[in-house]
C-alpha cells in the first residue's frame, strides 16, 4: 500500500506530514525496509551496501601514479566447528563469497582464528 501511495507522487514531491522528506528518499527507504521480506534479496541489498562502503575506502586509499593497486582484503574471525582438526579445510562464506580456509595447527574445535581473505573485485558505483 505504501509503495502504491508513493508511486502517485513525483520524485521531488514532499511527503505529507514529513517536512523535508521527498518521495524519492522514501522509495529508497521502503526498498531497504521490504528487502527483509525475502532473505536472498535482503542479503543482496546488504552486500551491495557493504560493497559501496568498501569501494569508498578503496578510492580514498587509491595508489599514486606508478604504484600498483593492492587487492582489497578483509580480516575475518572463524570458529572451528566440532569434529574439525588442524589441517581440515573449511568452507566459509563471507559477503556472499566462498573461501576454503585451513584450520591452523594450534586450533581445536570451538577455538577461533583470524585470517585475511581477498574480497572480490567490485564494480564502480553507478
């Protein structure tokens, strides 16, 4: 019902009873709010938001002329599941990507370890 109501307003129309809030701003908010109704869609929305934040951080740390760009990485914490021994390869999902990580020699089930994973290439913000 809210989507239908906001479709009747032009993008720059101010929402009744909400001084300063424009219809176009409400549509973005409503899209984010209703994304949680479908978990797969919700994950896509969240991954896209994280991607935008990471792109912004990468752009601010961009290499200078003649310098190579470093791959974008993120340190994550992984808990060793029951039954996994040192040397076991774990399939770990982070931000929609799958990583094969080896349990370090000093980790037993229930312990955690930190590892840096390379993030996928991100497309420029459109």
